[in-house]
C-alpha cells in the first residue's frame, strides 16, 4: 500500500467529524495542526486547528495542543506572555509528558526572558523524570546553570549536572559534562577530572558544548600540561559555526602559541585577526592588544601599534585595557616624545585591573616626574606605589631610583644605601 501524501492525509483528516466520536475528532484536529505546523510550516493554520481541540473531547490531545500553542507563540511569534498563558493551561493529569515539557519551557521563560531565577527554579523542579525523561534531563542541566552562575553554589550545581543521563537527552548530557569540566578546572582546580568531563562531550550531541570543551582542553594542555602541540590540536577542532564565542577564544590562544612558543609572528597575526568583536568582546580586546604588541615590538610600526591599542575598550577586558594604556604611555614617552600624553595614559592604569602593569605605569610616572618635571616629591610618591609582589622588575628599578633621589637630591646616604 502506497504511503499517503501530505495533502491526502489532510483531506482524510478533514473528513473526520464529531459524529465519528469526540476523542477521534479531537485527535484528528491535533494531527491536522501538527501537519500544518511541522510539515507545511503554516503557523496560522496550525494555530487555527490547535485552538479547535476541546479539553472535554480529549484531555490528552488538548494538553498537547496547548503546549504546541505555547511553542508557536514563544518561538515563531515571540510573544512571551501568550506563550506563558498556553503553557499554564497544560495540566499534569491530562498529559504528564506535555506537562513536563510545559514546565521546562516556563522555566526557560523565567530564566532567560523575565530574569526571575526563583520562578525559573520553581518550574524546573516541577519536571519529574517518570513523566518525561528528556525534559527532566534538560531541567536538571538548567538547575545546574542556576546554581553555578546565579547562586554561586558549586556543590549544588554539580549535584544537578550529575543527574543528567546521556540516554535521556544527549544534548543536555553534553552540556552538563562540559559544565562539570568547567567546575573542576576553575573551581576545584582538578585538571585531571576536568579533562575527564570535557572528553565526554561528543560533537554529534551538542556542537556548541563540544566546541567549548575542545577550547578548554586546549587551555589545559597549553597552561597546565605545557603540551603545545596537543593544545593546538584541540583549538583547531573549534569551529566558528558551532560556537562563535569559543571559536574567538581558540583563535586568540592559537595566536599566543605562534607568537610565544613557535616564534611565528605572521601566523600569530593571522589568528589574532580572526577574532571578531561581536563573537567575544573579551578575547577581541586581548587580540587587539597582541596585534598592537606585534606592530610595536616586532614590526616597529608605531602608528599601527597605536591603532590596535586604541581598539581595546575597558569594559571588554580590563586587564588588556590596563596593558594597552601602559604601552600607549611608552609610545608617547619614548617614540613620540610627548610627556604630557604619556603621563595621561599611565594614569589610566588601575591597580585592580592589572597589578603587573600598574606597577610598571607607576614606575614610569616616577621617571617622568624625576627626570622630566624635576618634581622629586611626586617622583618619590609614584616610585613608592610599586610593590615587589606585583612586578619584581619594576620594583627593582624603583628602589634604585629611590636610592638616587636620597643620594643626590636629599643627601641622605643612609636612606640611599637602604634602597
């Protein structure tokens, strides 16, 4: 027997009336709505038939129809209030599976659209494993997110992530393993366990989580295992279409590998240029700083160096911003011989943003007041702001300069010897 075409199915379903039985009629209306919704992508017609399904005719089909109406208004019409209205009409006694899905979607609305974490948690907790294993797995993953990032309770976050089983939702499982890796890498400082979880993430399950996991494996091999070849291998597995944020991070890290380990400036520059601001503002800022550094110290092109340094914004990456202000200070101090502008940039470096470069900036401010402005008291003030634990090299320089101040300006040989 040949399979019916979509239009033939529609024709047959439309022949079913209430006279054929209330239950059969309600199910036919729901099936018609599904065909228009999923096969023909005719949202208006789908909505029309979903709305015709009466609860008294078939509670199960009614519950399914309300859930699908919620999906239409959430995803297609982007009407969150209407979506919430329909999700709330789904009752557990009518259809436990649809009810579980609806509670999960309500959790999503309150987590991401209404920014109400307590309400989101409430709805996720209503999803029971026996009702809908897939929705349950997804809900546990989202509860993990809430406790990891909103409530900062790592123990509870781990508890929820571990409840996610691969057979229930491969996508949620992949995400949960990735987040467990993140917890062990950054919170528990257990690199072996972090690597274990990242390696459990498969590309076919969640391309987004897989890309993130490969990038983090790259950082483990680069920063902890000092295996640059393996780090490069993992970074190269990150594809832009899978996760633009972690693709940007991976390209920036590949740039550092070629700049600092392989001494290949051209290839480093190639990777830094692949980082786009809209994908990852933090790593875009870092990449622009590194491009500035390359043109400053390797290609001796001060104008292009300044151009790239100026692209770094404080709100994107405070650490990179502090570095760039310090480097701009050196350009104006030593290349452009503009002490006023140099001082301006050094003053923009804040201690909380980058202690290493803050110390360097204070040292240079001391130098400016010492040798250009002949203000010994202010020079001493800036030199004294440099702490040994922040920048040992700058600290050594400042102690020597303080020694010269006390030897030649203040004529205090004892204090000069001390420094």
